[in-house]
C-alpha cells in the first residue's frame, strides 16, 4: 500500500518554499502520495504560537544573521533564488484559498510553483488580485471563475478547517508533514528524516 504524506503549507514562509522543492525532489526518489493541506499560518501564530511575532519584534542579532545564512545555504542546495520581498509579512489568505481552487483542478503543483517564485524570487504582491489573476491566466484558468471561488464562504471555511486541523494535531507552523497519520515532522530540514521514514 502506497504511503501518504500530509503536507500542511502556507506560501508566506521561505522555508515552506524550500520544503515544496524538497518534497517534490523526494517524490522523484520515493513512491508516495502527497496530500496537500493549504493553511493560513498567521491564524496559527495568532492562536497558539505568538512567539513568532515576539521574535520578529525583538530579534536576537546573532540568530537572525545565522538564519539569513542558513536560508542562503538551503536556497543553493534546493536550486532556487530567494530574495527577501519588500512586502513582509504578506497577507497570503487569497493565495492559499487559490491553492484550493487548483487542488480541485488537480493542478496545484504548477500553481504553488508560480506563487512561491512570484513572491520569494520576484517580490510580487501575492495578496493582490492582479498578481493572482495573472497566475490563474498563465495556468489557463478564468480569472473570473478563480475570483468567484476564492471569495466563496465554502472556500474560506475549508482553509480555516485545514488550519484548525493542524493545530488540533499538534502542529504550530509551516511546513508540517505527517506520515501514517500521527508521525509529525516540522520544517524544510526534515525532508531527510521523511525519506528515512518512508
């Protein structure tokens, strides 16, 4: 029976961009199914993990400098370019609702690839309708249908439910992975552990 990896993610995190590339690379080496679970990580920080905001207000200089180096090292390793965007943090709610649209269309990987690169490589404002509509058109979808979907009450509820599910299962941020239902892994740098578990 094929293994499943549940992948809870929000595109507003550079580490999630790295993990997105990592999980796709892993899928080329191992046979498993990715169960995509888009979330709104800001909702988690507001509910159970406010320490993230405190850390941004009062960063430890040495830790911040190392974190920047770490991000550069991982970017080189994953083969992507991360340029810190002027708009940070970004409101990713519409982008993540949009991922549910493309999940239903069975085309979520190209969508996420474009969203991540638009924000983390090219510094685009992914909270804006213009940017999102451009991506929808690039993937041959109607911007009108796309906008209608992301503004539906049902879509908003799905994103909220995914976010609540992650918190209910002990998660506290993005990216988070689950193997076999309850075996949780947090962070881009856990891909190697995921591979060993598989």
